[in-house]
């Protein structure tokens, strides 16, 4: 049978759809656009949908079957092109999403600005470590002390100049006088007495901490600085042990070839007393005070001076850092300027 050629041929729009669909599908750039185009090309309101609805008006069964098949073939063809394009677009979109999410594992990390210990603290830590490696333990004690522990227990008489207001910072705390008076400790030595009162020999202890003196600030004085106290008490400790221990310390801290010498000195709480000097960076320099624990101190804390002997020493942490690093102005260590401090990291 000849197809009837009339102006309202329902297959007309399908012909133009067939000729343009391929290019339009290829031109679509996203899945969302493709979904819209799919509705336009093969949806209920598309020419294909309309043509399907028109099938019912065709009376001739053969013609109806042929047209129906033609419509379905076209719909299948267009849908296949849409599906292929959808797969391509999905692949492109996924690739783009992955590219956008990409983590560049080769990108160098952003450096974290880490804090470090202050030079005074790292100096204290290093000194304490040297004694810990010799078997010493570490203790700390109060910065606000009584006249008793700061002076009396250490055999420092009531008349000693260091007890004067011009040297010691007294705290206006309570009514105490003399032994009861509260002050900022002028040295870490009161911990000798406190430690021995609460521990039985043998004692091998170092005590780092802040100390305070009524000094004007200048290149060699600060009203607050740090000391490391050392105390060794045992059955048969001699001055040779003191010398060997402190010479070992000097070599560990300043370098293997550091020489030391001991010069007689006076401290009320040691007898005999000495200053240890070290030869470093081409000159002799005073490092610390030391001596054999005065039997009078043993008696104060209840140790039998006929049974025990011991030595004690006290050194300034800032002084150790200055000698080692060739720092000539103590105030550099109290300056918060990182450009100064970072030189000693
Ligand atoms: N306490 C003394 C000072 O500050 C140092 C010292 C400690 C001396 C222990 C002898 C024994 O100068």
C-alpha cells in the first residue's frame, strides 16, 4: 500500500527529529541538559510520543504496524544515542570531580612554627641531665623561703650582710622576724637543709630553680636568675669526689679539653669551701661555688657528722650559658626578642 502523502503526515516531525537528534545529543555538555533533551526527544510530549498516540487513528493494520515499528526503531535509536552520550558525560563529569578533589601528595607541607625551650631552660636541662646520668635525682623547692632555711639552717649568722634588706628581697608576709621572716630565696642552698630533713643518706640530688636578689639590672646582674644546687652525702665522700664530679661536669658541659682549678673560698655552709674555675675559650673563668658540707649543717638537719660526709655546689644557669656561648650581657637572656633567642636554638 502506498503511504498517503498529506500535510499532516504524523511521520513528518519524526523525519526532522531523526536528522537532527544525533547532532543535538552530541552537542549537549552536561547530564542535566541531556535529561532535558531526552524528554524533548523521546518523552511523552515529544514528536515520538505524539506519533505513538496517533497510531490509534490509523485504520489499516499493516500501516499501523509499519508505522509503529518505524516509531519504535527511531525511539530505540535516539535512546541508544542518548545513553551513549550519558555514559560519556558521566565519565567526563567524574574525571572533573576527581580532578577538583585531587590531593597533591607531593606538595610540600606548611612548616609548623614550633616553640623551643628558652636558652636558660635548655641550659638547666642539660646540666641536670649530666648529673642524672651520674645517678643524681632532681628536686625542687619553694621560691618564698623563711629566714631559717635561707640562712640559719645553713650556718649563716643573724649578722651576715646577705641578711640585710639591701641584698635580700623580703616579703611583707606575716609578723615574722629572723628565722620566721619570709623572703625570696637568695640561693637554692636552702634545699640542702630541706632535702636532708626529709631524706636519709645516701643523698645525691640536684635542685634547679629561681633565686632572687635585690640587685639593680646591669650586664652582670638581674634581680631574678637561676641556680642549680647539688648535694652529695654518703658514708665516705671526700674532697676528691667533689673535684672529680665537678671536673667531669665541666668537661661534659664545656667540652672534653676543659681544665678546672679550685680556689679556696668561704661559704658558711661548707668547710672547706672553694670556687671552681674553668679554662675555656682561652681564659680562666669562675664557674661555681662548692665545698664539703659543714658539720654544723649536718647537725641542724639531724645527720650524724661522725658518720656522714658530703659535698655541695651551686652554679648560676645564666652564667653557664653566657660562658658557653660567649654572651657578654646577661640582659640578652631576659630579652624576649626572638632574633636573639633563636641564635641559641
Ligand atoms: N649558695 C652559694 C651561692 O649562691 C653557692 C654554693 C652552693 C656554695 C653550695 C657552696 C655550696 O653563692
